[in-house]
């Protein structure tokens, strides 16, 4: 390749077969570039007698070296206010940040406060990871503001058409389908669903859509009266299950939209003298640590929190580096335990 005039980082990128942001990271010694690629880029830069513009580099690299992790405050029986599902994800995000030489700032996103304030302009953090958001309709406007002000952010959640920003989330539809198909295989025919089934809670809505599709594929007609709203708490699951029982409709299984809802339902069934799974089979979604230790142990859908944390950090760092980044849906895994086994 013949270079006319002064070589640029774009010239190096073309010769090395990488993106221009990758060249920039390699030249400043970023750990995000593997050793082999970094050496190839350095060799080409040396061949082209490429000189880094220190002033421009300085302006581009005014970063804090910190990523911000913002939790949505969830109602919990303890003082943590963090959904137990996010505990393991916090660990994987922390490890991924350490691997990339980044510090992690952890804070709460209270809906009553300006959690959408620009962390980057204040130099608190170079980008934001959002875990949880409550009612999606109430949060989408603030997500759009983050986009408009150029904030680098990624969020854990369902990938929706036209949504603001980049999302990493699980295949909620497939999870809802698989766990409902499992209940059908166990001989259940009247399956209730506990959890919101509207666009206000997109993950739950997708799980419900999968549930409904599994019923239809088995030749059954879904009954909307067997769906009861619930948020991700034990108390909400307990209340929804009691309302379902008081309704008086016959059902032989509960497909809960989260493990916490399912655990609340187990308590309600026990209070009414019903046995699980002999009278009512129960399933959850998430596979939080408590799911394996309740009695009976809970059949659920496992979300890969380790992979999720790594992907959230990797995609955020890609955005910060100026790369084109797209959202991603992660596969889920059915975990069968005693709460649904009838064979």
C-alpha cells in the first residue's frame, strides 16, 4: 500500500484489517486489544513512520477510567433494595471491569431523582450500565435523553424495536415457551401465569407470549382469566396466587414470571393446604440461588448472569471507543427440580 502524505490511523487500520478505534486503543496500550493484534498494529505504525498527535490524543483520552453501574431500587424484604437476580450479575460486571483495568462506580437509580444526569460531562464515569428500570413506559423518556445527550450506556433488558440505546437481555420468549412446554409434558392442562403481561414490563410480556404459544402449539386455548399481574417480589407473588385461588377457577400449575413471584406463590399454596407438585405444579424464572433451596426446590429458567455481565461491559467499552455496537439476546436454560415433577 502506497501512502501519499502523512500516514493516519485510518491507514494503519486498513493495512491491519481492524477498525480505527482498535488502532487507537492499541497505540495507547489498552488491554482491550490482544497482544498479537497490538504488535501487528505497532509494526505497521513503525513501517509508516506514524507519529501520534499528542495534543489530539490528550483531548480524546480525557476519560475517568470508571464505569457506572446504576441499579433500579427494588422493594425487598431486606435493606439491600437490589433484586437478588442482580447479585450474581454484579459479581461478573465487577470482574469484567477489573479485567479491562476499569473502576466500577455503583449507585441507585431512583425514579424520583435525575438518574439520567450526564455522568460523562461531570467526569464521574465514561459510560453507564443500567440494571432494572421499573415500568418501561416511565423510563423510556429518560433513556431517550441519554441518547440525545450522547451518553454512552447499555442496559439489561428485552431488545425492543425502536428502543433507545443498546440492550443485552435473555431470550424471554423461549424461556416462557420452554417452561410451559415442560408443564404440559408433566400432564398439566390448566396453567396459570403470574406476572404482568403488558408492554410496561417487556421481559414479563415476552415470557407470557412464550407461555401462550406453548399452549396453542399443544392445541389448548389460553384463558386470560388465569393470568394475574405481579411484580418481582415474594409479597406480590403471594397476593397474586391468593387472588387466583379466590377466583375459584380450576388450575393445575402456576407458571410464574420470576422466582420471587413463584416463591410467594409456594407460600400461598402452603397456607391453603395445597401440596406442590401433587396438587399444583409451580415454576419460576431466573434461577436465583434461593430457587434451589426452597421446599420443594423450584423448577425455573436459568439466565446466564456471568455471560450477561461480561457482555454489558464489553459492549459499553465498545461504545466508548466509538465502535458500532448492537444489542444481543442470550439463550436461556430450563432447570427442572421437584416443584414440577409429577412422574
